[in-house]
């Protein structure tokens, strides 16, 4: 449905040395669902509906129960779209990297 995907993550601001602040974050992964397993054995923990509210509001559930929220997304939540191999190279960092392969021919006709 092209809504936002909400990933479970952790965020921290810490002090590697006096007067210096460092912000770090990580996206938490879970075993891949059947839709993603052919690509990789892990996937981001996707939080849907009330689960995302529970993840963000630590007072709503005990901290030891947060782990239970980290499960593979149901199948059919994600949609597979083949994209250009340009996406495989870190130096290519532009919107053209995510053009769907089925529209690649039109993109090439535009001279890109």
C-alpha cells in the first residue's frame, strides 16, 4: 500500500571524549520471512500498527517483552521490484538507482 515502513532500532547519544557528542543508531534485524529469504537470511524488524507504538513507548510494556515484538514481517508486506545494478555501487547515490527494471527501457530512451 506504499505506506511508510517502520523499522525497530536503537538510538543513543554518547560522549567518546569530554565535550564531544556522538549520535549512533542501529536497525534491528530478525530472521527473514519467506518473501525475503531468497535474498538474505535476515531482514529489518518491521513494526506495524500498535507494535510500533509499543516499541517507542517503553513504559507500555516491560522491557523484557520488547524482544517478542521483533519477529519477521508477515509475507506480502514487502513488494519486490527489480532495479538497476547501479544500486550495487556505493558511488552511485542518486534517485536513478531505484528506477524499476520494467521502466528501465523508458529511462534509457531519455538518455540517462
